[in-house]
C-alpha cells in the first residue's frame, strides 16, 4: 500500500481551515479527522483526493502555500534528525534513506552539474493529487533549507512534469526563480555552494571545539583526552541519523587527519569503532526509557536503516533486546 504520514494529512486540513474552510467541510472524508488521530499513515489515494478537493475549493497554488507553511517539526523524527546535519544538502541523503517515515511514494536524488545541483524527486504523477503533493514537497524544500541554514537561500530553477495552472502568483512568491512546466522530471535546483553551507547547528556545535583547537595549536595547551572524546562523541551522535559516520567524516569536521584523530583517541584509551558503538548504545538506552519513542524511530536515530539490525546490535551491547530493556527500565 502506498501511504502518507498522518502528520501531512493534518497539515493540509489545518492550512485549509486557516484559509477559511471549517471542520464541517471535512465530514465526508473516507478517513475522518477523529479516526486519523489514531493513525500513523493514511492511504495515498485518500491523501491525493484531499489535495484535489482543496485545490478545487481554495484555488491554484494551495499546495504550494501549504509547502510554505511546513516547519521542521512537521516531519516528526525525520525532521528532528535534519537539525543535526552538518551541511544543508545532507537532508536529502537522510530523506533518501528514511523518507518512508513520511511516504513511500517517491525518492530524492541529487545530481551535481558543475556549480548547480539538481534535487530530483523521482515520482510518477498518475493523478492530479500526486502533482499537487509534489508541488507542496518542492515548495516545502525552500523553507526547510532556509531554516537549516538560517540564510535566505533560494533555488535557481524548479521543474514540474505537469501543465501550469492559470494562476501562478503563489508559485512566484514561493520559489522566486525560473519555474518550468511540462518537463521530463520534477526537480528543484540550487547553487552547489548553497547545499554545501554549514547548518546553523553545525556551526554552533563545531565552532566551540575549533576555538579550543586554535588555543591548543597557538598556546601549546592540549585539550584533555576525556574532553576530546566527548567532542568526537557529540559529532558522531549528530551524524548517526544519516548512517554511521566514517572516521573521515569526523576528521574533516575537526580539521585534522584520520591519523591524528586515531592517535588522539588512542591516547584516551579508546578506538573510533568502540566510540561509535558506545555512542549508539548510550543514545538507544536513553531513548528506550522514553516510552513514547518507538523502537523503529530509535533504530533510525542511532544509524540503522532496519529495526532488525538495531535489535541484533542492541542485544550484543546489553544482552537484552530493546523491548526487554524497555520493560526493565
């Protein structure tokens, strides 16, 4: 079954109400508002029907306006993971692996073409509702990337497979760039340098370490081993939602070579591999104590793409399954 997150379903309804509709206008939906409160996903066909109904009622551009109202928190655990990306463009890597948390109807892909990067939405729009959903997704991309970078970065070009509506005013406000219809792909293009921008959080978390490293190099003051390990552990934690970060990833963030990083960890009697496992185990235990966090989400946030792999690893770390650990804590 193709599906969409119920969070996106409610976003559509709430935005429609903000534009003048009432709860009574949604009484006829196959999945009622009350029933949806107890679900995690809704069938894709129902989601697309809702898009079509709202476009008919509220006019061309409603889907684009919904995208402009998206905030990172609307994406649930996936959105929370975006806040820990080191670079703006990493959100598409995380979406490629984990967008199934929101929908299983499409996949993101980035293609670099010199100074421009094309973010492609691989999706077949078999009905108007899917076209509208795509408009919302590409519109939301603009505001999410701006929130990630805390800079007013804008796309260079947006491409849609379908034909244009009569009124493009909402599109021009949202994208502020060249907009093409009747194309062979859905995509939004940015300057590659914009996608390589440090996220606001990455700047804050890494900057403090780099300042200490400058002190170490200029004053001969050596950062204590336990503090260094803590800094590396923090960066590993930030990177886990994208997958387990390599030692090369962490070395680049700390502006040192792999060899230096390995030596510094060795001086603190720890290996990089052991530190990754320790970090994963610590995060997993803390999250399992929160009964509201699903084990599937915990697996994702600790670097695993499948819950089964997380279950096996956790069993090795603690001699308990995640469920057993949760019950005993």
